[in-house]
C-alpha cells in the first residue's frame, strides 16, 4: 500500500480549475489514490449533523489535480477505473437542509421550513459485499449491495473558470451517477495543459437520482490509469463499459440534461456507425436506455446508453477502453479487497 | 379467438372521460381485446407520412371504455396484463414534425424548421422474439428484442374532464413507459362510476424516454383482468411486478415528474413498512431506481422503483397483484403466440 | 340591470368543453353577465378556510358557455371587455395547501408539510378605486389600486376534450393575467360550432405571477361583445389593447410559456408588417416586454407584448379591436359604477 | 476625460473571481470607467459575424475588478449607477448560433441546424434619445428609446470559484436586466476581501427576456460610486430605485428564477415592515410585479418588485440608496456627450 497517494488536508481541492497540480500522472501509469468522503470525514456518528460539523465551502473535497503528461486543449482524456474500494468499514448518509429533490432548496425556494437534518450510518461488509441500512425510527434493517462508485471526477474547465466540486458540467465534476464504477472508462474533454484531473466523493452505493441529496458516502482507495486521445473532441462527459456507450448530460432543467445526453449519443452513434442522423436518432429511440444520475445537485445528470452490440463492431476512441482495461495492475496495489 | 373484442372504427376513443362504455368488465373476468396502433393503422409503408395519412385529432385511438362492475369513486382499479401480443408481423415508427425530445415543438417553440418527417418499418418476428431496425440511409440492420407493452391505459379523470389520449396524468393515459408489459399490474384511482377503463397504443418495444416521440407502434391482442380494491386511494398511477413496486409521475418539467414519482414511492414504502417518512426517504434514495418513461408527450413520465425484497414481506393493495397474476387463463384465449 | 345574466348554481361550469350552451350570443350584441368568484362565493370571512367551505371539483366556476352565432372551427373569436365591475364591496384572498409558487405542490412534491391555510379579506372602495390590504398578524394596512380583470375566459377545446377551468391552454381558460382588463380584446381560436365561450374568476386586482396562487377574488358584473373573424387562425390566445399586441403562452415549464408567447409574437409581427422572421425576432428582442401572468396554475402564462406604434399602422384581425371598442353601450347597462 | 479608467486589452476580464484587482475604489469615490461591448468591439458591420470575428472565451469582457476598500466577506456592497452613457454613436445586435430563447442551444439540444447568424447595426442618436432598428430584409425602420443599462455587474463569488462573465448567480454577473439603469443601486453580497467589483456588457437598450440572446450592445462610459454596508447579508442580488425594491433570481429553470426572486422579496418586505411571512407573501402576491430579465443566458433572471410606497417608510440598507444618489458628481466627469 506504500504507493497510495493520500492527500494532506491542505492538498484537498474544492474547485475544478484554479489550482496547481499535486502530482504528475503519465498515460499508462497505474495510480492508487485515497479520496475523502463528501463531508471531509467529519460526520462519524448520527449525532454529527453536517451543518454543525462541516463548514462551507469545505464540502466535497477532491484528490488532485493530477497533471496528465501530454494532455493539451482539444484532446480527450480517458480515465479508467481499475478499482474502487471503500477505505473504511462504514459509510454515512444524511438529509441536508435545502438540499435534495423532495425538499425546497435555495433555488426551488419555498416559504416552508426545511426538512429535518438527520444522519444514517451504514456498516460496510466488504466480504459480504453489502452495506446495511438501519432505520432511525424503527427496527427495519436491510442489506443493500455494495456497489462502489465515484460521484465526482473532472478536469479544469474552459475559460479560466474555477467551478465548485458540487457542480458538474462538460468538464465532469459532481456527476453523481452510479454508472461510474470500477471497470468503466470516463472520457473528458481537455481544456488546459495537463488536463488537471481530480476525483473524490466516493459512494458505497447510490440510488438513481440521489433523491435525498446524499448517497452512502465513504472514503475510497481508487486505482486509475489514463490515456490521452490526441485531437479527439468530446462534447460532454462520456462513459464506456464492457457492453455499453453512455453520454452524460449535465444541466437544469432535467429535460435539458436528458436532451444533451440523448443528442450526444445520437451524434456519437452516427459517427461510429455511419448512420445518418435521423437513422441514429431512430435507433437510439428504440434501443436506448436513460439511466438517471442525480436530480439534486446544481446541475442534474441524465445518461443515454446504447448497447455496443448494436454498433456492429465500431470502436469508440480507437479502442481506448479495451486497452485501458487490459492494463496490468501491480500485484500489491491495494490488496485490501 | 372468437372472444376477442375488436372495436369498430366508431367505437375507438380519443379521450379519457366524456364517453359511454362500449362493454362491461367484471372483476375476475379475463378479456382479450384488440387495440389499434397510434396511427389508427394508417401508416403502412415508409411513404405513408403520418401528417399526410392521419388527421388530428384522430391519433392514438383507445379501445374502450369498459365499465368495471363495482368500481366507484375513491376505489382503486387494479388492471393486470396477462398477455400483450402483436396482432401484426410489423410495427412502424416515424419522426413527427414538432414532436419528440430532440426537435423544437409547439411548446419548446423555436424559429427553426422542424426535423424532416420520416417513417421506419420494423418487421416483427414473434418466434425469434425480435423486431428489426433497418436504417433508411444505409444498410445498417439490427435485431432488437421484442418487448411488447402498452403506451396508453387509463380511466375517466376527475371533475367531468375529458382528456386527450395523447396526455397522461393521475388518471393514467399516455404513460408511454416500457415497464407496462405483460405480467404487470397497473393501479389507477377511480374517479367515476365504472372507472371507464380504456387502452391502446401498443409498442413492440420502446427505448427509455421515447426520445423521437414515436415507439415501434403496432396493433395488439391484449388479455387483461381486473380487480376493484374498495376504498383504497392511489394518488398517482402505480405498477407492481413480480419483484418491484413502481410509482409513476406525470408532469412537466421532468423534475416534477421525478418528484411526484419519488414522493409517492416514499409515502407508499412508508405505509407498507411502517418506516418513518425520513427513513423511507433514505431507503428509496439508496436502493431505488428511476426508470424513465417518456420525455416527449404533453406530460412526461418518470418512474420510481423499489425492490419488493427490501420491504420485508409487506404486500401492496392486500396482495392484489399475486391474486391477479394467478388468474386462470382460458385455454384458447389467444393462441397466436 | 334587468338584462344581466345571472347563472343559477346548476348552470355554473367547471370545464371548458363537454357542456351545453346556456345562452346564445350574437356578434355585435352587448351582454352583461354575473360571474362568481373562484370559491363560488363560499369564502366570506377569514374563518372560512377554502378547504373547509369548498369542495373539489366545485372550484373556479364559469358563467356560460355562450353559443356564439356563426362561429365555426377554424375561425377566431374576438371577445371585447367593455366593462368589468366588482359585484361586491369586498374581495377575498387566501393561501391554499399545495398551491402557489412558494410552497410545495402536488407536482413540485416535497416531504414538508404545506404552508398554513389563511384568508385575507379586502374591502373594495369603488369610488376611491382601491382595495385594502389588511395584514393578519400586524396593523399594516395599505390601499392598492382597484384594477378589475378576469382570470378565466375560454372556449371549448379541440378534440372532444373537456378541460378543468383551473387550467389554461390554447383554448384560453385560467389565464390569470392582469392584462385581461376592461378595454381589452381577447382573441381565441374556435374549435367547435358556436365556440362555447365562458368566463369567470374575477379579480379586483392581481400581482404579476399570482405568486400565492390566489388573487383578490370577487364576483363581477362584466359587459362583453364579440366578433367572429372568419377563417382567421389564432395559434395561442392573444390580446389587443389601445397601444399593444400581446401573445399569451400557456405551458410548463415557465420557459416554454415564455417561448410560446415570444414565438407567436414574432410570427404575428412578421405577418402584420412583412418583416422577415429574423427581422421580426430582432425587433421583438429589443422592443418587446414580457408581462408575467401566473406562475401557480397547472399551466403557467407568460405574455409577449409589442407596442403597436412600432408596427407602422398594421392592423390585427382587420381592425376588430377598433370596431369592438367603439360598440355603443346600452345606457342602463350596468349603472353601478 | 482624464479620470476615466479605460482598461488595456490585457486588463479585461472574462471571469468573476480568480483575478487580481486593476484598481482600488473607496466608498464615496466617484469613478467613471469605460466598458467594452460583449463582442470586445469586434463586430462593427453587418458582415462581422460574431462567430468569425470573436473567439471563445474572449466574449463579454468586464472592466475591473476593483478592490473596494473595507469590503469583507459578510458585508453587502451597494453600487450606485450615477450615469451610463454610450461611448459610441452605434450599437450592434445579432443572432448567435445555439444561443437565444427561440433556437435550440447546447443545453436545449435538438438535431436541427441552428438559426442563421445575422448582424443588425443600430445608429444611436444621443440627442434624440433613440436607437434605430433597421430591418435587414425590408425597409422597415423604427426608432426605439435609448435606455442605457449594464448587462453584467458582479463581484468575486464564494468558495474560490471563478465564474464566466456569461453566467449570473448570487454574485451578480450577467444579470441582463433592463432595470439596471442609471439612478439605480445594486446590492451584492461580498464573498472575498475587497469584493472585486467588475462590470461590462453595456446595452443601449434591451427588451424583457433578451429573447434573441443579444441586446443592442455598445461600449459605455459609466459613472459609479459605492458604499459598503458592514455585516448586512444579501442572499441574492437586489436593486433599489427611486420608487421600488427589486430582488433578482438567477437560475434555471425559469420558475426557479421566479421563485428565488419572489421568495427573497417576501423575506425582504417582511424584515423591513415587520409583516409576518404569510402577510408579506400576501402583499407581494397582490401588489408585486415580476419584470423579466433574461431568458437566454446560462442562468435566467427574473425580478420581483415591490413599490416602496407600500412599505410605510421603511428604508432598505439603512438608507444607502438615498445617500448614494445624492453623491456630488465631479463637474467635468463625463462631459463627452
């Protein structure tokens, strides 16, 4: 475990953009990093109400940015997640005043008092592959599948911007989609030299929509490797898995997030297959799915997914995903799973 | 097949509400009906552009309404789909001017010309269980799974309203969700004596979101049976399958459809399990999924789904789904599958 | 006052469409009618909470429908408001659970309890031209201008629909815009023989947006006259005043109501002036205003307004507004003001 | 004119936050500055298509930031506009691909080609107080009132963010409301030491909604003075004029911009008058207006306005507006018109 990069508190970031790199990362290198949870680890018991133990804007810290050797504006950065493993045997969730889809918020502003703030602790059993929900007001307890993912992965945005890690957009960021799990490749556009990749906000699991605003938050040991695809344009974040291509739309209102994701998938399918635009639209309409990411953050996320089996062998980004998933992993790399 | 109810053209309906019943249907009866496709069967080749061969408002005809014996305002009607089988060996899809999520529409009004209107024919191979996509502008052909469903099922709405079959709302209607397949029970609130159930708009399959506005449309032979749950309230349409409970939200914008569906699921889970509201909210947030219905109709649909396995044995509507799915089916009922 | 049509309780309507006419009305006739307030007159003191004294769906009654002689599908009905005068010396407003822009609603569903239900009484001083706001919890009292208007005016919709009087759409209905005052002509498309005009929901005044969901509601004596413009198409409700043309967009989300109104105004200005579409777009962009109607009803309303002075003499609907406002009024017609 | 600060090209800013101050500005000082138009002055004829002569992200340059002496996080900055005078005798507008409310955009993504890009030149006649619209495709010409305003005024945002000058939010920024004219005081929250005030994007005039995405853009000579209100919180940008208080909501969708503005106005009125929250809600609902800002930028703006006459003498921010508008202006300050 000696190679794991564990950021010092002062190295944690709260924006994408506007920061100096903490390390270099070369294409093909395999790197394991530690990421803190969205509360910076400050919520440890049901009595640690987030609004008391956390302080704005010290929320949703990210590890990085990593300067990616050779990445230049106009390229695409492919980030492959070889492994995402909880670094603790517990996760935590909560309600948070004026945050979440079933409460009034600072933007969907109402005159009612907010919902009560409350914390739930989730024991994680890595061997069993479960996280345990324990009701606060009754004895209802159920085990849910442990499905680790990262909520927040991104690069520095365009136009000298520095954007809060709570927001997502074309640079990635707080995507909060359960599709961003181990075995997946995330494609991001590069806007600045070195791309400036950072990640955090690990979730032991998350429902589609993250309706309460907070997932099962936990620290992670995460192993990534990257590739730079020179001159390849990526209009919005994309994912590739063993059997699917996914476009991610980040926007409000939710139908715009849907439109962005579907529009990009239609264009992407058209480029990969040579299908005319309306033919690709038709194929996506009948064969596509639309996994919901988050409906709680400053920008929502919707995903549009096409099974790779329907693309008749076309390979995205010149086969980057297949190369990356075949990356040899150091024997002792994590060793905790 | 002598028992199949095939509506005469004059019996087809274009509204929920405002119409006399075409037949009675008693709880426990098994009834097979024929439903026309959304174009009234008028689009038969790629040269039959819908705007030429169809005439407003003769779109999306429904079969019914059926007067459900014993259904009264305040009850819930459970409609179980024993079988949904295409009545043809072809389906059809199209673009339609100012309709669909990736075009400007009459409400998302822009000054650009609409997308071209174009038709796609889909051969259906019932034996192989496939529908075939054939590109218009290239030789790309792929087989997609045949997954028959009904886009439109509803009852007469409240308040003496008569609502177009193109719209959905708490009375059901044009829900356009691929989750409404055989083996599923749909729960609808009853607003008028006899409920006035009608259905149509069969899809050989549909992607999540129905992004182009039109699915693989086809006529259906559909076998249903119903139960009236006296005095049970249903705030928004709900589905039950062998392993899940789903709440359906019908609204614009899309986040409101999401909110309605998640809000109803939280309340439903809370009632069934005795979980406190915030505990149910938490469980839904971590364990729920959010299958997208349509993002093209006058009201969009989002679904919120909870696995029944997490409810520790609680049975919705006093076990109606289990009773209905066990309904004995007449031997010769359809016989075409 | 003998000529005033006062509907009997059983004659009041709660839908546009689906009803028989109560009277005929010929083009050029001047007719004074009585309209009830949105609560059917049942809220008379601050102790009459609407949810206790009113019963769904007996809300927002309209007077009519009037069968307009000569109106046929495809025509436009011009309704001119010669006078709108409160029929009482008091109006009433309230909060209403799950209704209004600053509370959670049945569609913007949250898990919080709704805002408290509370009633405000407004003395109307017709001579002074004021309505008086009196705070409930303090001694703050201010006089606001009496600016009578109708919230709800519409015709039978297309496609055999019957739509609640709480909703607005292309057929008019619950537009809830303060621009619909005396001296104004409302243009509505005709969908059925006789058009079936109905009106109600008088407001002694209303702020833009009707943010709390309820205006200063009162019964009205309203004098109208109508003209049928044969073969003239009206894509969405429009208003004409002495100095402006206004298009009304009815939709959710609010940006779609905005888009519809602006889109229609661009097209209307282009037709009237011969400006190319992009030129008309440009002129509307720099010279137009966007008066907000309601942001609380099932469909919101936004208006787009162009000063007539910029149209270089072009007359809408062949000068219908000028003809209608010049209609001679019977001497004793109302006589109460 | 020696006192006018004219930024060198390298001093222009494209973000709020992330930049060093260009000058100090003390409370009570009167400062005249030059601001470039949103195209950086590059669009000078109808042949200068913005996408050809401008380069992302060099759009919407701002002058500043100015370090405001004494401004600290938690304070409110009051910026009073003593004068806004076009620095040229012409303005310019255009359509811009994928920008504006009546076209598809990068977020409201459709598969149609964008609207044509086209430029309009507007002669400004300062003596007559007009800007002249000249149609491109016909001879239609009309004079519109010259009503100079600033589209973009803001401070550095919270949380180390640097936000594009094309966006608005609680820090101000690209508000694009015609209410921001001379004689008005803008209140902004202070997030960093010195506040870091910057401004630009002058409009010779603008319609409500800025529906085409671009106003009558021109360079400005603008004279401001500021006051720091210690310890005063400002949840969202606010305006004060001689007769009204206005709260500005910045968000998508548009109803959230509306909600934020109305919610803030209700709270503000309640604080100033001692009215209970529901009483203030009621007063705003009946007496308020809702001037539309922009419905085209990354965040839309809606304003909520209350006449000061209804507040029975309550003074906002301890009378800052009255003090600021009484600021003596240097005799020769502008003198260029």
